[in-house]
C-alpha cells in the first residue's frame, strides 16, 4: 500500500497508524529501535523535527520503506517524447 505524505500531520498519522496496525506499543517499537517509549512518542508527535535517520529506521522497523516519487508530467502531445527521454 502507498501512503502519500505532503505534510507533517500526515506523517504523524501514518507513523502512529502503522505502529498500531502491527499491534505494537510505543515501548515495543522503542525496544526494536534501541530508544525509549518517550522518544517514540516524540517522533510520532513531531516528525518534522526528527532526524531523517530516525524516521527511516522507524519506517523500516514497521516493515515499510521510504520512497521519493516524481509525479507524472503532463505532455502536450501523445507523440511528443517526455523531456527526460534521450534524443538520438
């Protein structure tokens, strides 16, 4: 499943929901990451001020991965090649 994230509020909700859907408490997840329950609570409450490596480790511990995806670009004509296609 894909979870688009555009705001810190969305990331907050997704992280908490993923943890709960795996039936993990904050304490259990903290043990998996080598941090305390309070740290997990802080990450869930304010992911926007959390180091990327901690978010990445948390996402991985929850069995997910982070992906950066470019939205599709709109082309003017169907026969026009995309701007990133090599021009031989």
